[in-house]
């Protein structure tokens, strides 16, 4: 079996690491696992982002689960986007199975059941830690890109933010923002025109319509206080394990605008908050974005540019982004080129379009003398994947068809009772459970308009004669006074005085 020995040496050399790593499983040759030919991902390069792709039912979610478990065990916090609702099982240990034991015997790696520290997050009315952000925290640029506004409309948004800053008016939720827009072209039109220039009613109307569209997808639940502190994503439990924060999105699958709005705001907040750390021994936080095509499919050009910029820059903060989707072609090329780890499950060639996608996918992987990549892509079984990563020096590792290790936690959802227990134990549920509606732009402007209307009514109710008396004085002069102050009279008096003095 010289071929197997050569392959074993090839894998062992290509995946050798000096620092800590995650063991993904054993490399396969000719469809069989080569025991102890471990495929190892260095923790040092996990902030270089990644991709988990493959057809439905090939094991993408279980791969995500394996990565999340091992990251948590290494003390690295994780955040997961759970659109299908099947990741909550991470909180409970697996019941085990004979097939798991058989798989790990082939890999040459021991398996143990384990549960992990979990937080359940929510963007909607579902139970869990409520995620919110204020309009002010978004800022005019990000809000304009989310709403897909023109240059002129973006300028109006910037003016609204400037006005609120100047007037010390907090912009907390969408009703605040809508109120200022209406005020700018209504009761406060003169004030705005004097200080900031004329604002078009047609432009503010367009902006309002786009805000209403966002509200219809549930954004009013997201905008407001208390704002979520992204540092709460980086907590470590008493055993030194990173918390796994699971954002349940089962009830907003049909609202991609809200999903992309949240994702962009989260990434922007993380980028602004976390310090620069360069290359370190392990990342600060890893985010998994399931069903990633929902972000890119609905995103405008401006929004895509923003996402691409963040993907390129955020790794220097120690943050790794991992996109989970059915086909690599769902991810824009500029983003795909930034992804260091690629875990590719099987693809199915049912149509000419599928075959074209497989050909394009194969070209994204390093060439290998041991594999025909296009053929392997269609023949992989469940729980098997092609893996290409970066070694500790940032170089691509050898392509490895891998028999993946099994998850240590439950491969199923938690019951309602178990979910309630997780939330009852959570300190963050209590911290963010209270809805705060303090005085902000909406209340301040309503009060201002009300005062102006009362003054106008008082002025209107004054008697007409009183208004004339108070504003006009008589210009008629007394006849005697008129004579005494005339120039002729004064000259005559001065003449008599002059003669007397002589």
C-alpha cells in the first residue's frame, strides 16, 4: 500500500501545526478513511474567515456544530445564525450511537458526549436575549445603505442626524426618525430651510416609504433600547469554555431585509468596538452566518460593498466570519477570495446549471494528484467533505477529502422545557429584557409643535382693536405745540433776544 503511505505522509506534512488546532477528522483516499491522517485547522488562522457549502442533506449543519463545539472548548466564543432552528441542541450532550463509535474508530480519534454553554438570542418576539440597536448607533451612512437611498436622499438623512445632534434630540427608534423627516417638510420647514437649506418633500416621501417597508419586516422590534453590547458575545464560562450565542431566526426566514440589516449593524458595531490585535494565537470571536445567500441575494450594490469592506478589514480585530450556504457561487467573488477555510460537502449534478456550478467550485480548490476534484464533489457521502485551509504561515494546505468527526452535543433541537431552562439561567435575558422608551426626538418634536400651535391660537384669539392699539400710536400733533416748535417762531424769538442783549 505504497500509495496509502505516501498519501499519509502528504497529509501529515501538509497539516502539521506547532500551535493549537481543531481536529476535523481523517483524510480519505479512494473513498476510505486513512486512520490517523488527521486534518487539522490551526487556531491561528481561524480569523481568515471560511465557507461551509454543500447540497441539502449533506451535513453542513453538523460541520458547523462540530466547529462551534471545538471552538468553545478552546475558549473561543461563537455566534451562530440559526434559521432552521436545529442548533439549540448544542446545550445538551449527545445520547451517543453505535455509528458514531464506528466513525471515530475509522478516524482514529476518541469521541465523548458533551454539552456547551449556550445563550439563545432573538430579533423578534421569541423568548431569549433581545437584540436591539438605536437609529443613532446606525449612523447616516449605514442607514442610507440599508435603505438603498440615492445620493440626494442620503444627504437628507445626514441633515436629519445633524439637526438631531444640534438640538440634542436622541434618535432611538424608527418613529423618532420618521417624526423628524415629517417635521423637516412640515411645521419645521422654515427652521430647516434657514439652517440647512431646502429639503424636498418628494425625497422625504421616498425615504419614509422605504422605512415603512423595513418596518413591515419587523424592524420596529430591532430599533430601540436597551442596545445590545457586542462585548457580551465574548463571554467565557467558569470552565474556560467560550459561550455559544445562538440567534434563532426561524420566524424571520421570509424577511431577509431585517436579517441583512441586523447582520450589517452587528459587523459594523463589532468592527468599531473591538481593538486591533493583528495576528494572534487564536481569534476573539467567530461568527457563523447560516443560509448566507439570504444576505447577498437581497443586498443592494451599496450594501454588498459595505459587507465586502467589513470582511476584508474585520479579521485584524480577531474576528472570523464563516458563511454557510448550498453553493459557493451564492457568495460574491470578492468575498469568496477572502475565505481561508473551505469545507465543501457534496454537490448534486441534476441539471446543466448544476454541472457548471460544480466545475466552477472545483476551480476554487488547489489541484491534487490524489483527487479528481469534480468527480469527488459529486461522490462524497453524508458527513464527508473536501477541506482546504491555511497553515500557520498562511499557505494553503493540501486538498483533503475528509471523513468528519461527529458532534459531541445533541444533533437535534431542545424541547420547550429545555429552552426555558436555558433562558431562566441566563443573566443576559434579564439584562436586555426591559424595553426602555425614554424621551427622544418623537416626544420632543411633538411638544415643540404643540407649543407653537398654542401660541398661534392665543394670537388669533386677541381682539382686533386691542391688537391695533398695542401696535399703532397716533401721529397727529397739538396745534399750539406745532406753532411753538416751528422754525419761523424760533427764529423770531432769537431775533428779539439778540436786540435786548445789544
